[in-house]
């Protein structure tokens, strides 16, 4: 069993692990993360973050883009926490 990742273990430019696919599911009326063993239904915030995890955005770029897109400020801690959680679950590399 893997140990939980350290707080600074998030990749500099996160991207989805190739085993996962992010897509909109009409049946779920939500974004989902598909993988060979199943599916994770995502809330809007999680989907917005994962859509930007393309290996071309740094975490700071993700935060800046999300803040601009949604007209909010001060979300860096939440974004970093989510990305760390996604890394621990194996969704991001």
C-alpha cells in the first residue's frame, strides 16, 4: 500500500493520469472521471480544476485562471488541497 503523498508532492504541472478520462455524462448531468474499474462523479469545482490539469498549467496558473473565470479571489489553498488529493488518489501525475 502506498503512503500518503507529502504536502509538497503535487506535480509542478499536473495532468491526468492516462488511465483516467474526464468527460461530461448526460446520464449523470455532471462531469465524471472514468477509469477501468469505474467512475467518479465530480462536483463543478473539481471538474473545473481537472479540466485545466493538462500538463501545460502550473498550479499558480490554474489558480489565476480559475479566479479570473469565476470572479473569485483567495482560492489557492483550496485548489492546492484538491490537486494534492487528486494526486494521492492517482488521478494526476
